[in-house]
């Protein structure tokens, strides 16, 4: 009986260690206490992450990193072109060169929606989407593939703020209020 238990224990230990493939990777993001706050997996090789300041000093840093080899190497960058009060909340990669970011202004609480088409070297404001002043609280952006995606925010006028794209984010269409679910209290 002890032999069977020992063999079973050894088998379980080997099985768990064979499946445990976690390992530390250096994302190369700037800062002494930077941590990955958002992760967007495009496929088994392409991943985008955004970084936050982990020092607790309240300084807003605008950094990200991306990989196209499954995490073997990471290329860091900064969210340039954004005011110092802009805080990136969500990042969504579409490809190794294209990504979107949702941000909030820490002073005015206004949402903003940004994109890059050059691997993050430049970020530009996407106008007309979640840029409606302080009435929108941006929550997320997601792409199913390189062309189809959506972004969404908290309810405005009792209806969720939802936009969709079918051309990779070149144009965004608001979902008609009649087609969005009513929000529930609480």
C-alpha cells in the first residue's frame, strides 16, 4: 500500500511540475518599482502590458511593453502625446504594431481613447469615442481579431456607452441606446 501511495505521489508531483511553466520575465519598463497593471494577449506570441508606479508616491507613469516572441524579449515604451494628468487604465493590443488604450484625466475625470499604429512610438487621440467630457467613465476595449472590436463605458443617460468597429478601429460606431441593456442599480 505504501509503495502504491509513493508511486502515486511521485506521479502527481511530476505531472504538476511538467505543467508548471511559470517563469519570471523582465518587461524592461522604466521605473524602479514598475509593475504590469494591464495585460492584453493578442496570440501566443504577441502581448502588450501597461505599467503602474508601485512606489506609492502617487506619481503617474505612462509606460508599456510588448513582445512578439512569447515573452522572450520585451520592447518598452511610453505613452507619449498624453498630458501629464492622463492615467492609462486599459490597454488592448490588436497586433504587434497596433493597440488601443483607455485613459482618464486625473483632474477632470474625462475619459479618453487612444491608439497607436507604430508599435507605441506615437499615440493619438481617437476623437468621438468616449471623449464626451465627464459623463463617460471608460471601462474597457477588446478586439476579437484584427478588424472587429468594441469599447465600453459606464451608463450615460441610463444606457451603457458602447462603440464597435469592424475596420480595425479606423471608425467607431455608437451602439444605439435602444439596443443596449438598461443598467441595474447597485
